[in-house]
């Protein structure tokens, strides 16, 4: 089982890890859990299914995250942001394009078990987006929270963007109350969420939506208003 669908550029690394490190055929990849639709979490899912026949698991949502005209623009913006981050990390330029509509094989609600891996359940932990999933193995106390928390310069911080700040705090409280033995982040690896780190996360988490897309629209609106005011003043 692969926790998140990675990006298209990650497929050779995933195949190499499965075949060379684990020592299994690539076709033994049975399930890919897509926790949310950002390029580094969903970008390789469809291609991995084509290559291995794996099952794609996602949150049970009736709408597509990148649906509609705004969704199309947001999808394009997220791809540009992913390429920019890769550049900052001095990664070679790769094709990151992926469909903005996910076609999962299985949609799961909160607390439901993952097919073929029934000891693992999905938890709905929205905030970063409206459909974030965490993956939990209660018996072993292992909890993967994807982008709910990120680690930057040895500090645990809230991710960017956050679309639903109130739900984000509720999700934080929920995963903290589970007291996992092993807490895994998509960006930061294995960490310890003690009381101090949790209180810091809550204190720095935004109270209003903070998204690059929202910021872009605000800047565009401000620019248009400035142009309009300049035209009025000119008259």
C-alpha cells in the first residue's frame, strides 16, 4: 500500500524502492491512498494504476476538488507552484501534469477500512482542503496525516494553504487525542506531537482561509480597483 499517489516525476523512485529496497515486483503494489488532490499527492495515481493494476482509494466526495472554471485555474496554479517548489529544491525539470479529475476505484468515509488492508482505516481530517484523509493503524498506533502538519526547520507548523481553518483545528485536536505511537508526515517524516508542539500548532494556525488562490484573487481585485480609480481620477 502506498500512502499517497506522489507526483508523476516520482514514479521511477517508487518503482525502484519497491523492486530494489523491498525486493518485490512492481505489480505487487495493490493500493494507492490519495489523501487529497494536490500534485504531489495525486499526480501519479492514475499512471500507477495503469502500470500495476492497483486500486485507487480516496475520500467519499460527490464533487471534484478541481471542478468548474475556478477549479481549472486552481489546478493550473497548483502545478505552477509545484514546479516552483521543485526548482527551489534544485530538482530537475520533469513533467508534473496530471488529470484534475480523480477517478478512484473506492471511496471511503471516516472510519472505514482500506480494501486488502483491513487493519488500516481512513480518518477524515479536513482543513488543508475539504477532503484530506489520514490513515490509521490502531493496533500499532501508526498514524499518517499527509499534509495536516508539516515540518520546517525542525518546527511543526500548519500547512499552506488552509481552506477550512475551523475544520483544521478540529482535525488537529482529533489526531492529538489519538496519541499515536508513530506519527508520520508527508513532509517531515516521523515526528512527535507533544503538548508543546500541539499548542504551538493551534496558536499559529490561521483563523481565516489562507490560500495562494485566494491571495491571487485579492491581488487581482486590488489591481483592477486601482486601474478603475486611476481611470476615474484621469477623467
